[in-house]
C-alpha cells in the first residue's frame, strides 16, 4: 500500500481531497479503495461546470470486479477533470494520490474540509 499523505483529508467512503489553497481542491480515491476495486477499466467523470453536493455521487469507477460510485467530499463546481483517465484509467491504480486525481472543484465552503478525516483517523477507520 502507498503511504497515506498527511496533507490530504479523507472521507469515510474512501475519497481523498487536497486543498489547493486558492478555494479549489483536487479529489481522488485512496490507495485502499483502488486496491479493493482492482484493475480499473473505465471512469465516468462529471462535466466541467457541473455542480456537486457533499456526500452525493460525483463519478463512477469500473473495475474488472465491479462498478462503484465515488462521492464528493465537499460541495462546489467542477472546474477540471483529469484528461489522462479517459484513455488510461489504470493511472488511478498506479498513482492514486498524484497522477490519478479524478477532478478539481471550486469549493462552495472550504470549512467543509474540517468535517473530514485526517490521515491518522482514516487509518484507524481502516483498522477497525
């Protein structure tokens, strides 16, 4: 398993979010999640400009095992999606915390990040 970055926040549903410091954030799925899913074969991402609500579905990832919904950790507007994933969804398996980011969002309320888990709390959840 890849080391868990301490500069990210985590949702109990296995998404991570990186505060970019300018009101935007990057979102992806954790190494644990990609490992549980197995080899990813397709990723359905929202259109830039669409609105996301915290805790609601924002993407779908399909693996050789199953399809799984991905939930947005915060509310806001999608400002970018990772173009690499259309042709290379396996990038999420190879680099879940860096090159395998899914989308970028302009957060409605950055204080929503305070409701998410830090790395230590996320690891405790995995061990429970």
